[in-house]
């Protein structure tokens, strides 16, 4: 934090004249101030730069001990004392108090107002009295809901704010006693309440609880029954014994800090007692312990010194409202609670905790003088000391902003008093950081800003980010990485950042700090669509050659370095070679630069210096040698275009390596090959088909496998149906694929018989057909998925016929396949039956094939001889498989006995032969 000397963030100050010496005071929202003196409260109007004007005054029942205002409900609540008795009263509708003597209505809490009397409460101030069984000690109003929490000895009482609806135009503000929180052995000096969070402070202890309305799964519920009379008498006896001991001895406990669930070990017994009929959604049924802090007294004195008493307990919520529209209006008026902070103070030191999501100590504030009171705001901590009004910056708004967007404020993860070791930038960063956080905090709540003010603050925010980026860029410490987010938030381009640098050389040596190197390196890795000039590109490569020579090949591959002179780039790459930094990445970068220079001989020499596998590894280290992005579009490099013509196999293997190492996505790779081959989205180049085939050979996960099968079969089918040859020579033949992986299966023998009858197909056409047939014959292919896409492939051609019969065979439609082959290609029937009709399908030899052949022979025709030879082979198989009686039963009744006799004789003799 930074202490602001002789400076306070106040535009003006005003002296408010009071009739009596003020004893208590509190703010009344944004436009009012309440001052209590004796048995009287005065209200003043506070409006802009104008002087405070008296608004109204009203009398109280007794002297005001505590005073609090709630913006939710617009009421004032006071603890008053009269004749040694204390009272709790809420003053409602006070804005309608015309004069000090004007009429005031008084009603008890929960009292229903009948219709005839409702008019009295509509246009005049009324008082709600809240009776308590014990004297109230302190009060707190929830800034969000307006509920009232009252502190008594050993307990807290919660009054829920509600409204009695009188008619359509008027509702009456009321309270309901809904909950009692019993906390044994504590006398609250101050309390604070905000949206279910309860903070209780005694002279030396602070306890924070979170009330919750419904138990969650796996969460312990703290809801205990009240003690019986015997237990209470026993506890009272123990308390008396402790009091006696305290009278005889000074009992000092050790300082203690317990966070989160550990705070349950504080020794304070907390129980809840539900007392009202409040809405179930707001009814608190259990609680969580968040924080317990105990301070130790000065043992040198026998009484509790004021020097170690706590004061100024406060829960501070941080909100965010909806964004502003172009006309300066809020899209949403609802405030969202982003974070909650708790502050309390000793006379010489203050403590600030964050209590939402996680409980942690954010800051400790050391005061140069003894403090009397402190007030926390989202931007500042104001401390009234014995002689001055001290002011410290705080980071409540920044912490809440970080919860909303962790990227926006990165200086919280830092302790400014111990972090910076670089003396020349420490003070600058210190002050700039505080100014940055103040601007960021002002931008949090857009409802407080005019459109012009917001634009001005946004510009100031970007400017402060730029200055902080400058400071961190000169750091050589563990926090130098903060250069990147601050420059990003500043909106400065990379060229503008480089233009802010001091390039002067001292003592003949140029030193580049880690912060600047970190920013430039990361910026060059991002696709910023920003091209540096030739001069700036040369400075960047010089910078990295001096600071991080290993990064030189990488930064030369950035699209932002496109304008660098190739001769300059080559000179630095050669320096790396001569300095002993030789790597595959340097070789590939030199080959790419040689192409830009037009030196093909140098390029070829570089590409001959290593094996293909090493080059693949080099491309994996730096994908931008092949693939770059401009304005969100994939752009192949000049090297990739050259490899497409000279070494397509290396190119495909390299992109496959990028995909396997998660350097490029599936769709990006497909788009790369389409752009590389100058094809539109609907046209598939052969190089992309080669890439898909390489992916299958690489044995990718099953989820991707079926998608690849679909892509390949669709392309094979399309080219076969159009009799379209590939635009380039395929890198792998069907035989290569069958030998390389198991997903491409051996083509069934009967398919070769079927295809051999077609002598008109060219080589490329048969390659696509063989690859498709091989995939269908493989073990991994889902046949059912391809059936809908076979329609373009007509069965009128032998190629189409083979694919359709293969698919039906894989679906076990054997009888239909036999009919098709007998009709279209009888010479393939017996090879088909020998391969497919086995085991449980063997009966089809005599139940399907034999009857069909006999029937077709009877009809004669030009295929008579083919059917006859097929019948003879079928009879030979059936004679072996069946017994004589069964064999005779399957023979046709009207057949020629002489023709079937040899097979009958073989069938009758086979038993004796065996």
C-alpha cells in the first residue's frame, strides 16, 4: 500500500453548524448526514458542491448511544438510553418530517396497521420500536437487503426487513425478529452485517461467520438445540468461577489466527435459534466459520489498556453494475456482489481480510500515530489519529476485479514493500501501480460515471498500463513477465512498444532486460496480424541474438517478421552455426530463407544434410515453418509450397507429426492442404487423401478412425463414380497400405476374379478401387455407415458391383450375393462360395447354390457351360460334406442319373475310404 502524505482524495470540505455539540453521526446515503446530540437528531442535505443545509430535526426517547443508517429501506436506527434503560428504535419515512414539532406515529414491530390508520403513516415520519430481552450494545444494517443485526451480551439478534402491503400504492416498512445467534463468552463491542456475513468484535477478538439458508451436499450443518435450564445453571456456575479467578489472577491468552474451517477451534460456542416466520428463501438455518482472530493484552498492566483495544470493525462489499450503453444508461440497475472484505484495527495497526470464496489476509497497515477511528472505502483507508487524518490506498476494488477477470489486474499475486530489487524502477512501479488500481476501481461501477468520464478513464487506464509495461520491461526479476499483460491492456501495437524503447548502446554493449524479451517473444508467437518494418525486424533479431540466441530461428518464422531482409536473417543464422549452435531447426530456417533469396542450390544442400525423420522433428519444434495464420486464415509458407512439388512425402509426414503432437487441429490440417493445393472447400486434392491415409497408418484413436474411414471412402466412391483420376500421383499404393497397417485388409480372392473381367479400367482408377475394397475387407470398418453413400457407385460397372457385393457379404447377405454373381459373373461364384460359405454358412452350398445352378442349367443360354462347370464343383463339395441319404435328398428329381452317378458313388464309398 502507499500512504498519501498531505493529500486526501476530497474535492472540498464543509463545516456543518450544529445547535448542540455532536455526540454521534452517520451518513444517510449519498444525499444526507445525521448528527445526534443529547435527545435530538438533526438531518442535513448534502448535494454536490453546495453547502450542507438543515433538512429536518426530530427528538429521540433518550440520549443516542449508537446510530446507523440503511440505504435499503431508507431508515435510521438508534440505540437510546433513558433512566438507565436502553431502547432500540427505527425512524422511517424521515424525509417527510417537515418541522421538528410535526406529528410522528409510533408503532411496535410486527403490529398490523388497519386501513383507517394507514394514511397516518403515508405522509409522515413514524417510529418502529423493537423490544429486546437484553440491552442492545451495538447495531449494523445490511447494505444490500436492509436487515438489522443487533448485538447483545452473548448473542446477536437479526431483524429481517419486510413490508406490510396496505394497498396497491402504499406498503409499510416493518421488521421481523427472525434469528438469534448465541455466542457464549463474548461481549460485542462492534458488529457488522452484510448479505449473510456476520462480523463480531470484542475488545480483543474478532469472529466472522457466514449464515446460509439451506444445507448443501456434503456440508456440515451447525444448528444446535438451546441448552436446558440445568445446562444453563451449570454454565452460569462455571462462568462465576472464571470471574472469581479473573478477580484474583491476570489470565492472558496467546495471540491466535484461525482461517476457514480451522476457526471452529476458537473455543467460542455458536448456536442458531430461529424465532420468526421469515420467507424460507431468506431463513438462515446453518452457518460456516470463516475467521477467528485473538490479540494478546499487555501483561505489564493489570487492566486492559486502551492501546490494545480493537476498533472500527467493518464489512465492505464490492459491487458491479451493468455496463453502460452508448447513451450512457445502464443495461441493468441490479448490483452484483463481487467480493467482501473485513477490516478492523488496533490503535497502531489495521488488518484487511478478504472473506469471499477464500479467507486471506490482504494487507496490514502500520499507523505512525495512535488511531482513534478508521473507515474503509473501495479505494482508500481513512484513519483518524491523535493529530491527523491519515489516508492509505487499498486494493479492494482491484481484488474484486481480479475475481471477475484474473487477466485484468496482475499485481495482487505481489508485496510492493519487498518485491522490487531494481532501485531505478521501484518507486515508479510503486506509484504507477497504485494509480492504475485507483483508475481500475473507478471503472468498476459504471453507474457512477458519465459517458465522457468513462471514456477519459479508459484512456487513463490504457496509459497507466503502458507506463507499467515500460517499467516492467526494464526489470530483470521474477516479475518481469508482467510486461506482457500490461502492454496488452494498454492497446499498444508491437511497433509502438518497440518505439518506446531506448536503443542507445552504453560501453559498446547493448543489454536487453527479461521483461522486454518476454513480451516480444510472446507477441511474436501470437498471430497479431502486425508486420514489423524492415528496420524494426532487424532490431528484434539483433535483440534476440544477444539475449536469447536459441530463439532466433523461432522469431524469424513469425509472420510479424515477414519484412526482414533475407540477407540479414541468413547472416544471424550463420553466426549461430559458427558459434556451435547447430540444430535441425537452424537448418530448416536456413532452407526457408534460401528460398526467399532465390538460392535453390543452398536450399537443396540444407535439405540433404539430415534425414527425413529429423526434418519432421524440426517442423514439430517450429510449425510456422510450414503453416502460418493471417487474419484468422491458414496460409502455407513458401517452404511448404516448394515441398509440395519436391518432397510431398516429407510434407505429409511433417503435418502428421504436428497433429500427433497437438500443434495443429484436424480441421486446420484439412484446410491447410486445400489451400496449399489451391482447391476450394468442396474439392479434395490427392495430397489431402495421402494425409488421411497416413493418419490411418499412424493408428489414431478409434473416435477419429471412423471419421477418417468416412472421408476416405467418400472420396474413393466419388472418384470411382466420376471415373476421376487423382490430381497428383498417390504416395502409397493399396499394397503399401495393406502392408503398413491392419485397417486395410487383404482383398478377398473372389474379388480379384470378379475384377479381372473388366479390362478397361486405368491404373489410377484401379488403385482407388483396390483401396476401397481393402478398407471394406479390413476388420475396423463399419459397413453399415457406408451403405447410404454407395448410391453414386452403380452396380452396372464391375467396380461398382464388386463394392456392393463386398458390403452385402460383410452384412452376411450371402444368398442375395449368390444370386447377383450367378447373374453377372458366374465364374466368381465358386471362389465366392469357397471363401464365404464356411462353418454355419456351409449349408448354403446345397440349400442355395446347388438348386440355383440346377435351375439355371435347365434354362440353358450362353452361360450354360459356366453354370455346368460350377455345378460339378458344387456337387464335389456337397458329396464330401453330406451322407449318402442326405445327398440323394438334395439332388433334383428330374436330373439325369448318369450325370449324378459318379458323385453318388463317391459319397457312398467315402465312409469305407475313411
